[in-house]
C-alpha cells in the first residue's frame, strides 16, 4: 500500500470493526467510555499533534492538536462552530474544557478513525486521492466525516472516487470489480484477506445514505440487490440499514430480475426467422440454455450491461449465428440497455435520474 502513513494503517485494520459500528450507527449496548474519560486519560495522537496547534479535538481514544484555521478554511461546520463564543463543542456546553490552555472540542458521535482520517486528508492532500488505492475504513470514514463536517474538497474527491464503480451515467459504467475501489484496478487477486467485498457493498450503501449521496445510490442499491435475500437481511442488519431501505433492496431485487431475461430474449430473438434454419435453432436453444443456467441471475445485471452481447454469445456460438442475426442482436441489446438505465432509480424507489441530479 503506497501510503505515506502506512504504519498507521496497519494499526487501523485492527479497529475496523469498531469503526464500522460507529459508521453504521449501531447503538452500543454499553455506555460509551467517553463519558467517563477525562481528558487526562486520553492519548495524544502521535502524527496529528502540532505543538503550534490552536485547538484540541478529542475522540474517546485520542487527542489531536491541530489548527483552527485549517479546520475553518475547509469546513463550514467547523467554521461556524469555532466562531461561537465558547470556541466549539459538538455536544453539551456545560463546561468549557481546555487542554494545556487550548480549547477542546469533543467529537461526539465520531469514531477515532473518522476524526483521524479526516485530519490526515486535510493536512496531506496525497493521503486520499480519487482513483488511487486506499483502504475500506479510510474511504468509509472520509465519506462520512467530509459530509458531516461539510468539507467539500474531500467530499468531492471521495465522490469522484466512488463514481469509478458507482457510475451515474450509462457510458461511465465500466467493467471493474467493487474491490478495485479499495485496491485499485491494477491490484492482483492476493489482496487483503480481511477485506470482505460483500460487507463492503452494504457498508458503502449505509455510508452513502448517511452522507446524503444521490446519483450513486441506484448503482449502490443494485450492487446490494445482487445478493441472495438471506444475505441481504443479514448484512442490512449488520450495517444498520433501516426497514425502508431493506424493503427497497428486496423489492428492487425482484424488479431487477426481469432485465437479464429481456436482454437474453432480445439478443437471441428465437421468435424471429432468418434465412438459416441452423441459426434459428441455435438461437432458440441458446436462449433456453441461458435461462436454465442463470436461475440466479440478478447479480448478472451489471455485468450484462457493461459487457453487452458477448456476455450471451460466446465465440463458439457466434459461429453458428448468421451475420444478420448477430447485427440485430447488437441493435436490440442497445435498445434494451437504453431502457434499463432510466428505469434503474425507479426500481429502487429513488424517482428518476433527473430527480437525483436536481437534489445534489
Ligand atoms: Zn440468422
């Protein structure tokens, strides 16, 4: 991992689960230790402690001494918070805390990772760059924290990064894997063993909803809807997706299921004659075979949309189908694809693409 702060990252792998819990807004069964911790119990963060800093941010683990000007210049939320007479505080203002004479802001509701990664990104512009390898916790934390604290420079970089997989326009839907969002498209298959791409899809949807993303939601929902219902329920609960969201995934899953058939039926068009009886027989048989082989086909929708006709007509099959029918398959496939894409937000109860773009 080509990160200037890779020492930190290995440690953070350990805290992935706690970060996920906070991102997913699961309410801990036990009270947060934060209430009991006094500032003197917290550790100074080694990397994000500037002696000339003017403010101390406190999570339930660390203290970060940073500069008010950096926070205020990049975040409207910090700017407003720091303009208050007390100098900040995200929660109660019962007593004004200071640490070594510097005002302290308690980062209530944020995990230690959320705060650390946000600050790292603010202080080092190479810490997170769109379309470069990163880690799942960094991506999730930056999406959450840049939205909560309104840090447009970081939020837009995160969204740009997400768009490489979660396209908001049909031509931008590319052939790539969800894991590429973390490891990059050049990564080999022997990636981080702790990374679970199934979990990641649901974590991202959860984070995307909390960050009020719009244009990425249809493809985020589509990704989750490709999984079997039991897994959808398990992972939706694990990452605290609400009942309405689970309902949209499941009902969207059913609506999504007709599209692979539409694609297949149009590509093979067994109802249409041509001059070659073997071509017609091949197309009829191929459609039947495809349906039998792809009973669990929902996860295919993205692949079909991206790969096109070769997804159905492999090289061997193409030798048995006549040129006219191959040409027609391309045309009809494109026709179905142009109908599928506008339908995608509706499938998940999100209105139209125009609605989503307007509300950004
Ligand atoms: Zn033909």
